[in-house]
C-alpha cells in the first residue's frame, strides 16, 4: 500500500507566489470573460431595477457607459493612468462586495481525473483565493486516493476510482462558485450546510435496571418482561468485537471513562478547531452504547472518537467528510475491520453521501441514525443512503413496546430499527458518570455495535454483505412503523 506525499495537497511545491497586480489582472480577466464585472461596472442604471441581491456591486460604484466601454479596446479603460486607476478601484470594490455574499461550499472533484491534474486545480484555486481581495479561503482539502486493487475488489468496488474522494471546502464568492460548476474536473458543488447531532428527546425520569433494556431487547426475538429482574439481561455468547475499530464521528468522547477500559482514543485532526474530550456529552453517550463494558453492545473493540462537531452539537458537513477520510486511511493502514457510526443529521448533501459511499467501497462499514424529525429520511443526509441506495445502514428508533418512536424518521431509506428511548449509557462529566438519553442517535450505535460483533466473527464481510446479514437477521417486530420496514435489530446470542 502506497500512501505517499504525491497524494497530499501542499502549497510547499509552488514555484512562486503571484504578485498582487498579476493576481488582480488574472481575476479581472476571468470576471470580464463571464460578463459579470462588465455588468457591474458598465451598467449604471439598468431598467427595470433588479433585486439588489443580484447586483454584484453598489450602484454608487457604477460607471457611465461613455466613460468606460469594456468592449472597445481603444477607449480609456485600456489607456491612461486615471482611467485605469478608476477601473481597478471599481474592480476591487466589486470583488470585495461579491465576497461579502460568499458562502461555505464543498467542491468535489472527479476521482477518475489524474491526480496531478487534481493537485494543479487545487493549487490554482488556492493561488486565486487571495484574502486581501476578498475572494474567500479554503478550509479543508480532501485527498483520499484510490485504494489498492485487492482492497477495492474485497470491498466489492467495481473499480478503484469508486474508492477515491478528492475535493476541498471553503468560503467562496458566488461568481467563483458558478465558474467552478462549469469546470469538467468538478463532480459536484454543495453548500457546506450545518450538520447537527440527532436532537435527543430528554427523559422525564431515570430508569433503574441491571442491564439496559435496549441490550435486553436485541438479544431476544420477543421482548422480555422488563419488570422481571431475571429477564433484564443481555446475553452474549458471541465474540465481543475484539479486533475491530469503531469510529464515532460526533462531539468527541471522554476517553478516560472507566467503562471504556482504556480502549478509547481521540486523535486531533488538522484543519478545524477541536476542544478535545467531549464538551457536549452526546458523543460519549453514543460511544458507550456501542462499545462500553457495561452499556455497550460490543464490549471489546477499539473506540476512536473524531470530534467533528462543537460543544453546541453542530458543525459543517466538511468536518464530517474529513473524519470519514481519516477513518478510511486508518482502515487502509491497519487492515482491521472498521465501523463508522454517525449519529448526525442534516439537509441532503451530495458530497457527504458520495464520501460515505467511497468509504464503503474501501471496506469501511457505515451506520447512521435516521433522524428525529418524524419525516421521510430519504430527504436527509446521510439517511438518504439507506435501502437500496447504498451499503450504508440507516437505523430508526423504537421504544420498549416495539412501537416505532414518534420522533423517528421513517420511509424506504430506513433499513431497520433499534432501541432508542430512555437508553442508559455513559456521561461526559466524570469517569464514572452515566445518564439516560433518547433518539435515533441512541438507536444507531446499537446497530454499529452489532456490526462490530459480527465482524469480529466474520472479519472478511464486505459492507454490502454485512448490511444484508444485519437486515436478514433482524426480526419483523416493529409496530406502527409509519411506512418503514418492520425489521428490528436482533443479535443472536449463538452467533
């Protein structure tokens, strides 16, 4: 396996930095070619008056057509210091005001393009995103090169290009965005929307039990009597997830919690602010359901927390993509069966979905929460990857009665459901803390833990095979499934 520097984007290899005047002239030529700057400078009083939001510069900066005719190369715009100075000042003003309208985007590049062309493109964009001119800046660069052919084949990828993901994210002005969309090297341009934890439904009281009801439920075909202490047991005579890695992309993990038994870690990734630990608590709770000694489905895997969201439980999708990239690179290096849990939901985002599909083509198993908005999860990301759309496993939530939770998203993109109400797991404020939470955020790690257990016994399963195995093993027990499948997560103790 070759993971070398030729596949990383770096500014160190630039021959020289363009001078400001050269950069300005280059940018002006691009804008003039598109006609946007011409309109901004040459049309002082368009009729009828357009929406101000569509005008790239202030009307006060417009010039009379008789002063500067950008079509006629013999006029003052191309000769005379005063005219050139006025033209330049107005151009800079235009660029600065365009940048004020900039937004955050994820630009995905076509993986089949030669990597040298991709690197040149990214360097070209970086060289033109001069902060002084207000054109924006890059935040993340994504460089997941194609997997080795044998790994791609093992994961069921039709070609090695399916395992690659290249691109970048940043704040970009609207004209640059439109120009990028037209480039043949660009696969997609998506808004870098805010992703958030699947907002949990807070319980009204703590529930005392010897084993969390969720664990008691998934090891039985039919629900136990939760009032009988002898039935509140989680029976597991199977492998405990040993030899597997579970990545929890969330608000972070309190790795020092005693219930992780020293198996948890949290790397610091470059490119976005991370506080370390878990300032929110959501990620620790999720990781505990999956992988802790007392409350976890899988009690022996390595747990790797990736802090992609902030203390408020929100963050951009580009952070999540960067976390996915890290997990895939780890899988390529360690060769260990790898699971990603994403208890995060947001608006539909094609770049995120493509990154997760690329992860599965690299042999990484991806489990995600359906969401808590009581809506069709096919309209969201990453929930829209469920069903026949990909090898990602999408999980809805049920309560103790096996009824689908009122808050749970539903629809054809839900692959199965798992316990998600009043789930006891780890707290983030102390090394022995615990708490109850509810939501599909809690259902997803039940399934992720189950996948880890299955992989410890059958490490060579591809994501497609593991998803089919989980769905086939699930029991038709979900009531009032709101048009979703009635399959309920089941982990046979004899597995």
